[in-house]
């Protein structure tokens, strides 16, 4: 296995680890048992243990920080074996106030067979943790008496006003007759004898009024000991006869030197007094390794809040490292791979399988384009099979088509079929074909099945970008702007980058794909038209059509071909006809060829404008009859902005008609102003002006028509098919070159 594959393996292993750790954190948040007001039952248990017993012991520790390795695995077993009655955390038991941290701590404490209490500290307060502490454990400051001892817990975080706490503590101490008193406050009220590394004023009890007020009360009223944490050290300071202990070695940031080490305190209370001893954990003290261990424990503790967080951080850093390595050290070529030889693939008969969401007998630009490509490739000696939806009126003798059963359909005449993608029979048929290459024509549904089959069969996949997906937002059950502005572009980019090559009809479409982030090789290849067929028009059929449509000799006939649907913008042309026919110097008729779900709406619009005598919805026309229908026209008009090329525009030019179209990506590269027609912004006044200009100027219209005819001659099906064959050859050569290099 080469270095590249090892890096990929390392990358994906760490992706899996990060996913598992995040999943575990979600599990902690939502799947662990609920726990509320834990301190209530813990206080009851402590009071019960100390009842009538003047000789008892308890442990005090600080800065647990959700530690698994130190607290859960080292300290808890010792506490369970020790002769103590309960355990107190002096603060920072969690590494942060998040719900997962509290639940993880609760899980760790469940291994403790002694009652326990927590002091509210900075870590408990962090990340909006104060309400979690209150809900799960209890008040932020509290006091209780067990036998002859009073235990007092203060809030040093600022959550509770310090003035209120001092007033409350004053009242308690004045009235208290307990034999012993212990105070727990997370931030130390006094400075240690030896300051810890990186210590700041914020590490001590603030503000000054709180600190001085507490010290004054301790001086006035006997207190056996004050316990704090926050600093990762052990220290004892005597102030006016009262011992102040700082204990911060239960799992947090420890430097492993004289006053910063893993430990906990054992407090023994007897009739004779109070004794506090330090229990130090032996965690690697070999003299040779002491300096290295100090550094290691610093880093380890800094990152360490239990193995879960440690693994998450390390895995995330590894992911970043792999990516940085690939960016810096792995050479990238931004040029095409010129070291490929497509000739072996061009000199053999290829087995090609195409996947499409629609196909004949459904009439549309994509099905017609696919059929022309199929016929052309068949003439070149290739075997073509097509995977497409099943239509009720489909022919039964289509040996080259694999029809997919449908789940459901919608639209006028069931124009959109949702095929059964998980059909085992279809997958087996495709596998039996043993394709050399797969060609997909849509970036979703059956197109996605094509990419899946290509990966399974280990063959390359070519994608033809036919349609501007964002203009079909009205068909999607999502907010239109969300789909149009974000989702459609993401879908196209992700899908195209899963393929090995992409075919686009125009340069402007290539620019669009590069702009949204498509990185795969892109070939600009306009869809071909059957140019010669438009030169062999039956004059008698044309005359018969004119008669059936009652077209007079002096009429100027505008022809448009498009499906009757929202994205084709036919309303635009109908509304413009109101102005066009009043400004034209001769009678004008618009013949709209095509069928679709908007037919009723468009006819209603025609009637509302009183245009029924000059705008006609001709319905669907079989492809074989289209040359005669184009021959009816003097001028081709078009308003759709969803095209990637506009094949009907080239067909109209092949019939000798100039074109007036709304400017868009598919129009930009085909229509040339003053050469074969005009392209305008999507403004009716500008568009109508150019249409009227060509209606009223017979000589200009005829000249542009001749030039359009000449322009269309370069877009023959034969040339198109040969170019696509070359795309297949290069794609196959590049694909198999990559396999060899891997």
C-alpha cells in the first residue's frame, strides 16, 4: 500500500473516530438516566453516617475536570477502599458546564460507594452550566449540620451576589453552636506560599470586599479549615490561626513538581481535633524521566478532560495534519493529464450504458438529444443501452432500453416519472451488460443510480449537464429561494465531482460549473442537430399545414418550441404579443409548439388579452414532423432562461429562421447579434422591439435567416457524436491510467 493510500486510511479512520466521539457526546446528552437535586439525598446520607459519631473521616479533592485516568481509575478505587465516610469536591469537578460534562461526571461518581458533595466553581459555571448545576445537584451555596459539624459551601463565581452570601454566612455563624465548622469555596481566599505557574488575580476570591469579609468572619468565628481548589497545586496557609488548604490535584492541569502533583486530602475529625493529611498519587517519578514527564503531564492535563475529549482532540488534530500534509507536500497538477492515449479505446467497440430521468416517447430536449447521440454512436459501431423510466405509451420492441418500474408520477400527461431506484432486476440487467463506460444525463434520481452502478462495476462515468437545475425550483417541495440559490448549485457540484468527466454544451456553462466548484475535466460539446433533415422539407406538407392553420400569405409567422411549463417563460411572450401586433406593419401570428401542465393557464392568458386570433398553442409535434413546422415560420422567438444550449434554436436556424431570444447561459454562445438574430435582457420592451424590427424589415430578416442557416451547419449530429466518442476515449484512458498509478 503506497503512502497516498495510508494517508487516506488514516484520514478516514480519524473521521470515524471523531464521528463516534461526537455520537457518544450526543448519547451522553440524551440517553443517560436523568438525575435531579443529587445533593439532597447525599446530604441525607452523610447526616445518617455521622449521626452520633464524633470520630469520622472524609476526603477533599479539587479540579477533577472530568478526569477518567486520574480521578475515576486511580482516586475512586482508593476512596472506595479507604476508611472515610464521604467525599467533597472543592470545585471544578467538571471540565466545563456543558450537559455532556455533567452527565460524564455523574457517570464517574456512580463508581464511588461513598456519599459526595460538589462545590460550585468556575468550570461548573462555564458554558451556561449554572442552571445545569442547580437542576442536577442543587443550590450554588448552602449549609447543613451533620451531628456536631457544620459544613458551609460558598459560590465564588459571581453568580450569587457576594454581599448576600456574607450576610447569610454572618447570620449562620452567629447562631451556630456546632463543635466543628468547615468552609468550601472554589477560589482560594488567600495566596499560597509558592505561587503556581501562570497564576493571576482572577484565580483568587474576588472581589476584594468578598475576600476581606470572609477572612474577617473566619477570624471572628472559629472555623476548623477552609478548602479551595481552582489552582492545580497543594498548599496550606495559616491565617489568624485558621488553616486554608488549596487542593487541585484530582485530574486537571498538573505540572508534576514539588507543589503541583496528583493528590487528595483526608480529613479526620475526633474529640481531640481535626487532622488533615495529603495522599499523593505516585504517577511516574523516575528521576531520569522527571523533566520529560513534567512536560508530558502538562500537555496531557491541558488536553485531558477524560479519554473521550482527549481522543476527540487528537483525532481532530490528526485530520488537520493529514490535510495540511496533502496541501503542502503532495504535488498537485492543475493541468489536464496529457500522458494518456485514447486510441486503444477509440479503435474498439464500446459497451455504453446511459442513465436518464426521461426518454422517448416523452418529448423534450434531453430525450431527443440522447436519441440522436444513441443513433450516432450506433453508426460508429458502439453498443448503446439506455436505462429510463417506464411510460404507458412506450414501444414494446425497444431492445436497447431497460425500463425501470415507477413508484409514482406527476405533471401533465405524467411527464415526471419517479422510478423505483432499488429495483434488483434493473441492477442485474445493467451488470449483465458489462459496460465499459456509463453516461448519466441528470444529477439526481436515475442519474445517481448510474454513478452508483459505475462505482460498483469499477468503470468511469461521464455526465452531460443538460439543464439549469435552479430554474426548476417550482417542482421541488422546498422553499423556492433555498433550492434556487443554494441547494441546486450544491447538488450539481457534488454530483459532477463524483463523475470522471463532464460534457457541457457551451463555454458559459463551463464557466458556471467552474464557479460553483466543479473540479473534474469539462468538455465543451454542443448538442448536435440533424441538419440535413431540415433541408429536405416536403413543400406539399408545409402548404397543407398552412391551410389547416389558416395562415395567410401576408402573415409573419413567429414560431416557438418549448414545453408548456413555468421555467420556459411562455407568459412573457404572450404578454409581449399585445404590443407586437399593434406595432407590426403586417398581421402577426405566434405558433407555440409543445405540451405541458401550464396549457390551461396559458390559454386563459391568451383569451384574457384577446389574442386567440394571433397566438396558437399547437400542442406536441412528433420529432419527425418538426422540419415542416419550422418551415412555417419567418422568425423564431424564445424566452426561456433555463436552457444550457437551446437545441430548438439551432434547429430553427437550420430551417433558415433568425432568432430573437432572452439572454441566458444557453443562448449566449448560440445567438449572435446582427449575425443570426438578437438576444436581449429579460425585459419585454427590449425583446418586443427586436421582434418588431425583424417583422417590419423583410430584407434584414431574410439576410439574418441565411446567416443562421450557415451557422447551424457546424452543429451536425455526426460531428457531435464523433466528439463525444473522443470524450469517452480520453475518460477511459485517464481512468485506467489512474488505476495503474494507484
